[in-house]
């Protein structure tokens, strides 16, 4: 959702199959799913990295499919359902990864503008070389802790903004599983007279997960689009835009005014 919203806002051209993309944390649960989606969409210029990769071993090629086989550390193979490698398209590259930070190579080494998608545990950005991020890039950070709280996080976001880099933090773009769970709860509370009635009849309403995913996708896309629009209009960072966007006292006051006055 955030990827599509950023593209529609003109930050990059998602129809360009040669769009430079960095996928950091590519072997994790979200990262591996994202890698598959990028491959399915035909993106050719993707750089993957993950601390789960075994960088002591060479990346080999599947002679049948032509895919690259990126070695996975034995202790991390549960990520790949026990597989010893991660399959990626032949045109993709592999960048070094380090715990607790984003490497210069993964960030693009001041090259051409790129989309950086970080599917990591968070807190890595502040330990990374921000100057390695190319000017006018887009950074999508999956974790709520990707940006430090308080002034430290704001300074990082302002430093990125000053170089034309648009960053979206995890709070805005990854409600994912929690969002889908909430949709399912509301569904089961209302479908066929409510979950209580269904349980009395020993019936379990069928929840269509694809519909839930679509609802969450649209929610994330709309929220990301709203934040990007607000940030552009006000010439502020997206973290400042998020603070304004979620100003609950204002939202509550407006609701009261609209409803009762």
C-alpha cells in the first residue's frame, strides 16, 4: 500500500522495471513475501540483503530456472522453511548486511535515487551512514522503532528531507496483521447475527482473508497518501505529518462539533 501510494504521489515510477530498489531484511517473514511480490511484478534492478545470509558462501545459480540461490545461515533456515538458500531473480544483486545497521552498499552508496524498503527489527537507521542514501530516494521503514522517538528521530527525518529523501515510518505503513485481525473480529461479530449466535448453532462464519487483506491494503495506501500529501503541503517531515494526522484531541473535538452542534 505505501509503495503504491508513494508511486502515485510521483516519488518514483513503479512501472519502470529497472527502478533501483533495495530490500533490506529480505529473508524474514515480511521481507521474503515482499521479495516474491517484487519478482512477480517484474522488477529487475533489486538489491537484497539480510543478516540471515551466509556471506562466506558463493551465490550459485539454479541451472534449470536461472534463479540465483542466496545461501542462508544454518541457524536461520527456519525462515525459508528449512531451505538452505533463498531464490531470487537472476538480475538481482546481493548486498552485505550487518546487525544493527544498514550497510552503505545496501543503501545505495550515493548512487542514483532508489526505493529502500527496510523489513528489519528497527533502530538500525540511527546507526547507519545516512549520507550513503542517494538524494531524492524513498525510504519505507517497516518497524515502529525504525525512527527513534523524540528530537533524535525528528532530526534524522529532517536530515533526510533536506536531501530530498522521503521516508515513511512503520507506524504509518505496517498495521498488517493487527489490521487484518481487527477486520476479522468485526466480521465475526456481525456476520450471520454475530459470532455468539453462530457458535450456538455450531457454525463458524467463513472469513475471506483476501477481502481482509484488500481492506488493510486500501487503509495503508490511503493513510500513506494522506501523510505524503500533508508533508508536501506543509513542507514538513512525515513524522511531523503523522503527529498532526493523529491529533486525537482535534479529531474528537471535530467529531463533537459535527455531531452535536
